């Protein structure tokens, strides 16, 4: 009887110890507590890397939950990660979710990065997007391809240098290049000699050049003085010049009007020009005046008077009386 009671007590003690051990294991393991409230979040990502169930969910470095389940989509292009978050750690909708690693090759976990913490908060069952983890192997493959392209570029560059040496840096090209340098040297020497000759001419004829420059300066000063004098004359006699110009214009207009009157037969000169008989009489009178003036110059006035005798007979001239 006593042995049976002892076995019962031992069994009860072992059972209580196992229960306490299980509770401690749950409390200090990566699992959630049995007495803390939780809510679920669904992460959508294209790759989870090496993330496993029961991995930690850290908010600003503090564990706020665990990875409950990882499900691959039916099309194999996306993964849904179910997170169990403690109720006393609210997460806002603008937070960022990233899958990171503890160290360089450590275990992976879900990191929640808060930003402005603006409302609303994420509710139970909310869908959020997650940034895929850093894939070292993918980076290594990309680096291998990049190194391969660099190697191909180096080979092409080496081939280009070989072609350049074969086509450009051959013996004939180098000889021509040397000849060009020699010709350039000769040209430079000739140019230097020419400059020396010019300097000698300038030094020899420096005095004449100075005199010529002085004469040019004096001539320029004379031109300037002449310009100033002409300006003063124009400024002083501008009124007279304007009046003379006006008089010339009026005289031109008078001569023009006189020519028009002559053409029209106005005045004595116009009448003479328009009447041929009168013009002949005028020419005769002019000829007689020319003879008379010639006789006056040759004989004088008294000679002309004494050379002509008065008429002996009276001649009566019948004058016609004009009709009234």
C-alpha cells in the first residue's frame, strides 16, 4: 500500500516536472508564449532565401513575433510567409519588411523597419509586401558574368593594340614620322632665321621708322586741325551759306522762268525769237552798230561828221497818217 502511494507521488512529481520543463522550453525557445495574445500578417515576396519556420520577427532589433508558416504559390512565382506577431507590438501600414541574415552566414529572420508610423495600424490577416533577401550566389553569378565581359573587352583591346602596332607603328610609318620631325626641325630653323632677319631690319631702320611714324602723327594732327577749322567755318558762316544756297536756288528758278518765257514768246527777247522778220532787222541793226563802232574807233566822231556832206536838195517824205 505504501509502495503504491510512493509510486503515485513519484509519477505525479515527474509529470509536474515535465510540464514545467515544457513551459520553460516554450518560454525560452523561438516559439510564442502560451499566455500572450497574437495577430497574423501575410508577407508576399518572390523569394525567401533560407528563411525557415519559427524564425524570429524583429522590430527595431526586438523580437515581436515568429514565422508561423511558409507557403509557395501554385504558380511557383511567389511565396506567402505567415507571421504571428504579439498583440502588444503594433505595426503601422508604412513599415518596411525585409528578410535579413544574422551576420554574413547566420540564420535569416524578418526585419520590420518602421518609418513615420502613420495610421492606420496593420490588422489581423493584413497582406504586406516584403523585400527579398540578399542573394550572395546571385551576386556571384552576376560578378562572374561581369568578369567574363571584362575579359572579352580586354581581349578585344589587346587585338586592337596589336592591329595598331601592325598598321601604324611599323617601320615605314616610323621612318616617315622621323622624316616629318626632321622637316619640322628645318622649318623651325628657317622661321627663326626669318625672325632674326626681320629683327635686324627693324633695328637697322628704327630711326627711319620713327620718323615715318612721327610724320604720320603730324599729318594726323594737321588733318584733325583742318577738320576743326572746317567745322568752325561751317558753324560761323552757316547762315551765309544757307542764304547763298537760297539765292542760287532763286536764280535758277528765275533763269528757268526766263527760258520758259522765251519759249512762249513773251517779252522783247521772246518776240524777237518768235518773229523772223524782226529778228532779221535786229541782226541788221547789230551789224550797222558794229560798222559804226569800227568807224568811230578808226576815224573818230569829227572825222565821220566832216566826211559826209549835207544833201543839196530837199526831199519830201510822205508819211502815212495812221487811221484813227
